[in-house]
C-alpha cells in the first residue's frame, strides 16, 4: 500500500521587489516551525522512502527539514508540483508510481497552495484547509486513493 504525505511548504518570506516567487525562502520562524512539524510527523510514524518537491526554494527547504529528521532518502524536483500544477496530470503520475513501486512506499510531496487543495480534492474528493507546514495523508487502497488524515501544523509540533 502506497502512502502519500502531501506537505505544504513552511512560512516563507514576503515577496520583495524584483524577486522571483520561486526564490522566496523560508523565514527563520518558518524553518523553526517546519522542523518541529516534520519532527512530529516522523514521531507519529510517517517516514518517507522517497521525496518530491516543487523546484521553488521554500518547498525545497521544507523537504530539507523532513530529511533532517529522517536522514537521507532519494528526492527529485518536479515542475508539476509548482503552485499552478495540474492535479489530473499529477494523479496519473502518482498512479504510475504506485503501480511500479508496489506496497510499502511512503512518498512525501512538498508543494504549494492552491495546488495542494486541488490535488487532495482530485485524489479523494475531500476539501481540506491546507495551512503552511501541514500534512495530508492519503493511502492507496483497492485501486483508489483514500483520505486517511489531515494534520494541521499545530498538531504536529511538539
């Protein structure tokens, strides 16, 4: 059974004049709160076997926070995890990963809003409030993605 951890990036700096959105970094508070949330996620028992991230800096830094807690696992950036990604395309890609990877894989995907809310709805039909550094857990069961749980960041931080 494949498990998806759909994680929104942590608190990022406000846009500055001339700065590309993709270059916005986590703030000091963002690093601190995201590290705590990722530590809590792992403490609950979710340890990724692979990770995928939007190429945006704040998403990559959020994935680093998760790796700091779990140790190294293979990661890749994916353009289709950007804020304007297409949920239908990502659903097809995830189904192919599920088919080729078999059971037991835990895939962490770090992305943005509004994309994550749209992807969760695409996969499960559920509307979820996706806050920064939150995690939605979805599992593959009997040929379909099934909503398991949504963790607000405050629930994950210890």
